[in-house]
């Protein structure tokens, strides 16, 4: 193709360019004309120019061909990337492949590029979501594994092969499970720490030091989320709680033993309440269960040590104190017997106690034996109380009877004077009380017999059987009543004899009295009757009976019973 053909080709150059080329060729012809170039030389140079134009065209064609190939490649890559992203994202795109689209390559690219950019944006957002979730998952897994390294987004690799919503949902579910696991572990950690705190408070231990030894993060109470939740930490907390519970049980057992020992020693030695109150915080634990012990410092080591020292001190005082208590119990025993009129050989009993103590006998057992004796003595005293109450009534009645006898012997008892009215009142009451003596004695005898039958032993009163004493009293009282009756009869006969003599000899005859009413043999003035008020428990001695009455030989005595002395 000649240069002129090229210049005249409308496909190659625009109209203005063609005009310019024609003008340039004409100018070139004029130059050659002036130079005088030959035709061959001109053809040669025109061919060279033509060749250069063809090279330019060829280069441009190659460039455009390459550009076309690049456009095809871009379309192919766009199709491939779209397919890959759509597959990775798991989404559907309503866009046909470029090969099935109508239009030029640029038109196709103009349609595909916005879609591709949108899908790429979705991909980046999806990757951010995955990165955020997977970073949280990695961080929680690291916490559970006990890895203290801080997990950042740059340390997390997200697989771009599967960016589907389904996969993202699975990761979110897994993250929720891990968060729930983390929360549960935090609750367990807090629960263990709370249990450790309660245990350390009860036993006065260093809570912060204990949990810091388990994991330093646990000591940071200001940041709850920083607490370690690893398996190792949970295992250490569990072990520590169990260890502290065992220590608490050991201390409680020890204090309960010490408390029981203190109570036993206090009871043995009758320690004052002020002394006991000093260790009330120890003895109050004796019946407590492990879960009931929550008071601060109640199981502290110094509490245990103080109780141990006190038990050692009391054990050292135990021997001397037990000796003192044994003799105290003996005094108490003697007092009980004395109050109920029971005989006890105090001196012999004390000698026996001294011998037992010096022989090395167990003082605790000896004191326990004395306590049993005191209990039995109290029971026996209680059983004797009803009988003794009746004995007191009987003694009082007997004393009033004796006073009444003396009172009635006084010829001046009705004379005006100080205290006469009081004595009259007393005599009136005494006569009523004396009239009840038979029933009192009868009831007392019945009570004594019932008591003796129930226990199979005699009722002793000041070393003598009380029933025998009553029998002697009854006999003595009957004798006394008989003597009083005879005395009254004798006086009546004497008065009758005196009246007869006065009738025969006249009232002016001097009469010598046959006897004095206050000195009549056999009356209470001439003999003493033994009553419970005269001696307690001793045998009532029988008194000799002898009237010694002087009665005229010409006087006949008429017997007459007086039943009013009962």
C-alpha cells in the first residue's frame, strides 16, 4: 500500500489528518524538486516513510490487540472473582457471565465492575465480622487454656474460603457457648473465692495471700473480667477450698475436744461462772455443726492455743481442786444427814477419804462417787421429809403437853398478874393440841411402818429406831396419864376425908393437911417423863412407879377411872 493510499484511507486517518498528510507530501515533492532528487531516490524515501507509517500502525494495532486481550482477561477475572466471592459469601447474584452478555467489552466491564465492587465490600464487611467473632473466640479459649497472652485482631487468621452467613452464625453460636462457659467459670471462681473468704474469716487467715498464690489475677478485685478462669485455676481453687474445709473441721474437732475437757474440768472443780464465761466462745462450739460456724475468728489458731493452755492449767490444778471438792462433798453429805436427823460417822468417813486419796486412787472417780452419795442422800432425805414433818408436829405437841402439865400444877395460875391472859390462851390451844396427840402418834406410826416396809430397813432417828421410840413414848405417856389419874383420885379422897373430919370435929379444930398438892408423890413435879423434846432418838427409860400415899385406915378407897386425860 502506497503512502498516498494510506493517507487517503478514511479508516486510518481523520479528514483533517488526511489533509495535513497531503499537504506535507506536496511540500515534500516541492523540496525534492528543488533538490533535484531522482525518482528512484524519491521512491526509496517515500517507501521508507510508508514503512515507518506501517510500523506505527502495526504498533498501535498490537497495542489495541493487547488492550483487547486485557479487557477479555479483566472480564474473565471479574467473572471468576464474582463466582468465587459469591461462592464464599454464599449469596446469589442476578448477573449472567460476560460471555453471555451483549455489548462491547467496555460495556460489559461497565456492568460488571459495580457488581464486583459491591461484592468485594460485602466480603470485607463479612471478614470484619468473622475477625471480630474469631478474635473473641480465640481470647476466651486462651483464658480457658490459661494463656495470659492478649489476643488482638492481627493475631487472628480468617479463612476466606467460607464466609457464608451460616458459617458466621455457627461461629456466633460457638462464641455464645464460650461466653456462657466463661460466665459459668467466673461464677465458679467467685463462688470458690467467696467460700475461701468465709473460711479464712472464720479461721483468721490471710485471704489475699491465699488467692494470690493460686493466681495473681484473683487478687485484683477491681477488675472482675481479669480473673483467671482456666482449668488450672479452677482446680487450684477447688483444692484450696477442700483443704480449708478440712482445716476448719480439724480446728473445730480440736476446739470441741478442748471445750468438752473444759466443761468436765469446770464441773469437777466447781469453777466460778466468771472463769467459765472467759471461754464461753469455746464451749459454745461443743454442740455446733461445721456449717453453723460462721463467726469471725471463732476458729482462729490463737483461740485453739488459748484453750489448750487453759486445759493444761486446769489439769495442773485438778488434783488439789479435786481434794478440796471431795471434802466439800463430804461436808454437804454430813449436812444433809444432819438436817434429817440421820447419824453419820464423820471422822471415820474423812479418814477413809484421806486414805483413798493418799493411796493414789482416781480422784475423779472418787468425786463422782461422792456426787452419787450426795444424790442418794438427797433422795433419802426427801423420802424422810414427810415422816420428819410429822415428827416435828409430835415433838411440838409433846412439848406443849409438858408445859400444860406444869401450868396446871400452878395454884396461882388464875391470879391477876402479868402474862396471865397469854398463858390462858396458850393453855387453851395446848389442850386442843394435846387432844390430837393420839391421832398424831397413830399417823406417824403408820407412816414409819410404810416407809420401813417400802425400803426394808428401820427408820433411824438419832441412831435409834423411831418406831421403838414411839412405842416407848406411848407406854410412858400411858403411865403418866395413869399417875395423873391416881393423883387426882388421891386428892379427891383427901378432900373428902377432910370434909368428913370437919363435920365431926367442927371447923375450929386445927387440921394438919395430909399432903401438899404440889408434892404428891407420882405427879409431874416428882418425876420427869422423857419426850422427843427431852432427848432425840435415845431410848426412853422406864420410871419406877411408887405412890407412897398415906391414907387413914378407916377410909375405904373407891376406884374411879378418869378418861378425860386423853
